[in-house]
C-alpha cells in the first residue's frame, strides 16, 4: 500500500495480484474541492479493490465514505452532508473504448505510463458524489423556519383583522 497518496499506482499490476488498498485521505489535500466545501477539516475513508472482469477489463471496486460541510442552498448556512459512494470503475486505454464499457462501470483513463494516483481516483469519486443542491432537513433549515414564520403570520392576519373589525364595531 503506497503511503504517499500522490505516488502513482499501476491498476493492471494491482488487478493481477487482486489487491485492495484501504486508507484515509485528508479533505484539505484535495485541491479540486476548494471552493466547494465550507470547511476542509476531516478525512475520507476509501477502499479500492482491483480485479479483472469476465471481459478482461481491469476494474476497481471503489468505496468512499466521508462527511462534508457544504452550503445549504436554501439558507446559505453550513450543512453537514454524509457521503457514501460505492462504484465500479473500468479502466479504458482510449476514449473510444468508453462506449464499449458495460454501463455499470464508470470509465477511468490512466496516464500514458498506465498509472494513476490514489488521490486522483478518490477525488474524482468524491466530486461525483457531491449533491448539486445541499439542503438542511426542512425543520432544521433557517430559511424554511423564516418561510414558516411568515406563512404562519400571514395565516394569522385575517383573524387579527377580524378582531380589529369587531373591536371597531363595539
Ligand atoms: Zn438551510
């Protein structure tokens, strides 16, 4: 198991040995997450299992798990989002091979040297798993609470008017 996550790995060689790489990666080490997360504290757990499928395609069974702090798209306050993604990746040499890859696989292209880093694999998986619109549960969202309060006040209004009307008559 490579201790340095930016060290290139050779998936085909790992698949021949049917290796599994398990580890943790710090969220703040993933450059492409900058601007997406409100906090870069925390880490991600990953498991990458290398093998060949029946069509002799090198495959990686990837499993990632972490918790991210994103911006709620309703109230713009921080929201904790649990991420868990399990996927099958298929290694393709050329872009035209992507079409022939079975649908259950996400295509992954290696460098010219046939290598990739754990960091690149894991970061890509994480980016694919981030929800486009992160939201608090409705009862915990500041914006929904505001909306509820305004709605509740609006509902109370007719009765308030009625009460004023009755008062005026007396
Ligand atoms: Zn919210």
